[in-house]
């Protein structure tokens, strides 16, 4: 018999769980497909010391705040426990070990091709993650390097690097936090920064930076981009002398144009000031022993960790010519019954946006269902 569902959800990370819970609450059937063997596998694989950078108040999924006893910035393992309890509470029952291979249009519905067989769905919600595939830029000479090379996705803790000199490529949130982890674990980290970086403290005068970002959205970007450098110099000091220059694009402009969120400092800047973490410019070439930087200086390293980001991988699932709209609800998504959730990088935190999008998509799917029912009972 053909497997049929009103809604196929692809991925049981926070976004897939959030949309599934909203549909459950709306009395709407769905199938939740997850290629791995447990919910939110990405969170169980992240490096051990990772905590949410966003506050628990604005990072929980729909209907269920974090438990009162959780700290303001929730650590990885507690977040994973919260997500397990969430899936249980709404009886979400992901179908584990089912990988979606392709999504194609069949008349007015969708054919979802999975590793366990075809699934027909009136609506598809792609929740496969903005950070699905590690991005590994090519550097001249990379294969010549004799030390260990890895992407940040494969970094777990500092133990294997104790006593070693380690280059971290990129100072986004992950690179900055791994450098801190390494220095605390007895390694000698250096961060290579290309083109400058916007850095903000996790809290300004006790107020979480996420909340400041939410408030800042009410002011024009131009004013924010003029004001923030002044405020941040007061909070963090002038960091140019440590090799940490600001990019030409203002902070909010960079988020809008390049989807690059600022680096939230949780102690890395202090270690840079102390000289325990070094900063270098971009890499010109990788050599057998280490790297040559664009300023002509050389560095010898035992290991290089590429904290160079991720990309979403959903485009190759879609048959050619099918273009969903952007993340969330929009006319195109609504028209096709093909939704994306969690595919942007907002200053206000992706988890917060995922919750908002989940509720909007679930409402839109209910509206489509009601419209289609009404069309069926209209006399011809
Ligand atoms: C290190 C790190 C720290 C972060 N910290 C924060 C934070 O503090 N605050 C915040 O708001 N955001 C944060 N984010 C961003 C974001 O909230 C998380 O990445 C979050 O996990 C996104 O949830 P998601 O469900 O969209 O994606 P994911 O968690 O990546 O889940 C996607 C799921 O889809 C599955 N999947 C993928 N392809 C298929 C397929 N073809 N078939 C079936 N299943 C598939 C995957 O196995 C996975 O389980 C962080 C991200 C990272 C990487």
C-alpha cells in the first residue's frame, strides 16, 4: 500500500520537532523523517563545552519553556535532554533511519523518495538544517600539511591537542569558542581572521546581547551600525591592536547582506588580550609544517581546525525547477505546500525564529487544508 500523509517533515532537529509539535496541537497528521537514529543528532555531536549563546527565555521551542532550574545559557547535554522530552511530550515519533533522497511534484502533491520507500504528501516541510554540510575552503598546499587537519564539526574537546600548537581558521562563534576551549585545555591556539570580525559581549550591562539585538531591530540599520562600534569599544576595549579589526560592512549590514552574525564573546577576547591566544591574518598558503600568512609571516602548527562554517544541503533534494520561497511562510511556499524552516541567520537567534516560523507554517498548512476541503464540497 502507498504511504500517504498530509505533511512530510524532513529532519528531526529543533526545527522539525517544533513544526511537528505545532501540527500535533492543531490536530494535523504528519510524518517526521530523520536520517539518523535519534532526534537532534547535530546537538549530540557538537563540541562538548558548547552552550546556547542565546538566552533560555528566547531559545525554547513552542509551548514548552526550558525548566526553571536550567541556567540562562543552556549547555549542550541539557538542550539535548530538553529536545528528547519535547518529542515525548507531543508524541512526535520520528521515523528514524529514513533519509530523504528526492522531493518531486506529482500533480497537486509531492512525492518524497526515502531510503525505505516513496511517501506521498500534500505538504512538505524541509527542516534539514542550515548547518547541514561542513564548508571546507580550498587552500593552496593543504594536502602537504603533515599535522592533523579537521573541520570544527569533528572537534569534540581539547584533550587530543594538549601541549600542541593549533591554528583555528575563522573567528565566528565556533572558532572563537574552540580557541578558548583549547587554551583552557592546555593547547596553544592561534586564530586566523580573514577580513575582520564583529565581536559583541554575551551581555552588555547585564542585558543579554540577544535582547539588545531584538530591540535594535526597531531602529534604522544605519543608526545601529554607527552606534554599535562606539558602545562596543567601551565594553570590550579597542581590539584593533590585537589584530581584530572590524569589517567594512557595519554589523547589521553584514547580517542583512552576508547572513554573518557577530561573534559573541564568552572569554576569548580576554585570552587574546593576555596573549594566551594569538591572532593572525588570512592564510596565503598551507605548508608541510604549518602556514604562510598574507602578511608574509610563517607559523608552525601541529594541527589546523577549520571553523569555516556550514551550508544547507536541501537544494539537491529538489527536482530541477522547483523553487521554494525563503524560510518561513510566503506566497510561494503557501501556493506549493513546500516550506522551509530554519534557513537564515538572524541577529535574534535562529532558535527563536524557528519557533516563530513553526507556528506560522502550521497555521498556513491548516488554512490550506480548510481551503481544499471547502473546494471539495462546493457544488459543481
Ligand atoms: C555550534 C552551534 C551553536 C549554535 N548555538 C545557537 C544558539 O545559541 N542559539 C540559537 O538560536 N541558534 C544556535 N545555533 C543555530 C541553530 O539553532 C542550530 O543549528 C539548530 O540545531 C538548528 O536546528 P535545525 O532543526 O534547523 O537543524 P539541525 O539541528 O541541523 O537538524 C536538521 C536535522 O535534519 C536531518 N536531516 C538532514 N537531511 C536529511 C535528509 N535528507 N533526510 C532525513 N533527515 C535529514 C539531520 O540529521 C538533522 O537531525 C547554533 C548552531 C551551531 C552549529
